[in-house]
C-alpha cells in the first residue's frame, strides 16, 4: 500500500504497489503509482454540469484541458486547478467537478502531455522523467494559456480568477501568483517551498521556488501544509511565513495540520486525512471568497 509522504512522489523504498491496487487504479482512472486499494475516493457526478475536454493554445502547441462548469446561464468565477506529478487523472477531474457544483468554472490543463501520461506509469523513474521535462517556462506558459482560453468564454467572469494546486501543483500556485496579476487568490496544497538538493528530483539549479518569489506575489496565497511531511521541512514553512511577513503580504498565510502527511487531501492515497482535507477545502473556499472570487451561491461555513 502506498505511503506518499513526499512533495513530488515517493522514493522506491516507501511502498510496494499491490496487484489489487494496480487494477483498481487503472479501472478508476487514478494514478497507478499512488493509488491505495484500501482508499474510497470521493466521486462527484456531473449532474447539472457541463464537462468537456478542450484544446488550449500554449506558446508551443495545443494542449488538452478538462473543464467543468455549471450548466446554467451567466458568467461564473474561474479556478485553475494544477495537478500533482500524476497529471490529469480522475482525482483532478473530480476536484474540477466539485468546484463546478459550487458555481465555479474549473479548468485543469494537462501540463505533461508533451512527454506522456504519468498517471499510467507505475515506475517513479519514468514519472520523474516526464515531470522533469516540464520546464518552468513551459508550465507558466500553459497556465497563461489556460487563463487566456477560459476567460474568453461567455460562461466565465474574467474579473474573478483564482488558482489552486496540489503537491507539484502547489509550488506552481506560488509561482503563478507572483507572475500573473489577473489572479485574485491562490491556494497551495503542500507544494515544495525550496529547491531539493541538486541531483534529486526537480533539483536542477535553474528552477525557481516559492521562497524566492514571496516578495513578488500579486495575489494573496493560502498555503495548506502537513506537519508530518517528509519532504517539506518545518523550517521551510517557517521561512515562508517570515518571508511573507517581511514582504508585508498580510493577506497571505500558511496553515499547518500537525498530524497530517503529505497528500492529505488526496482521497485515493493512504495519506488521506478526511478531517484536514475538509478543513482545508473550507479554508480554500473562504480564501477565494474573501478576495472576490465568490460564486453566486457561496455561503460561508459557520
């Protein structure tokens, strides 16, 4: 059974994937490498929604993206969903449907289409190669392309744009909020904050990490982190809090769930923590609403 306690996947010694887990992951459309056969993933239906795969124009090519939105008239606030290293698999599509049920337009690009589909790979070395090939310039270009596409649509309110991301995507949230002024709010779920040691996964010296851009944030970011994350040191979290304080980014904040592991929102993994996941989701919606990305039907939790 998988035990993913690291920001960009496990190391080989962390787990052994069972045949049962492999079959369940393939059948359900979840990431093969990370799926726990004992998990009971949340499944959100598409009733009352329009869901579709679209093609968006990135700087170098067309890339696919999944869109979920209310099947109703009017313009709706936008949330861009950035995947984990496992790409555009069922968990990410379900996140989009959950947001659409609440009155958002959710769009999730396939950042890894150029190299393959990491959700179908059981060897982390292959996943590492696929994800590592996605440069910072390419990823941020894809983010901009997704926003450009969706905000041109008649169902989107281009004045209300937010971003959220998980694991690998959590780090992207911080970078995007420092790059694109159209983003009004961001929520980063357990994204790495500083560079890994050179030679480790994503440890190339030419990558930018959130601690380097805290002072440049255009939008307030809420970071949701795990106290028992084996790959994100507590010192990094404290350093990010201090960087935000020094930069006078008072609307940005970090919440730590002391007893949770990396991936605590991922309901298809053994690291899933329902209480922390639900609290983080509530905080995410409140953060969006507080900064103007509020669907018409939003009601704050009491």
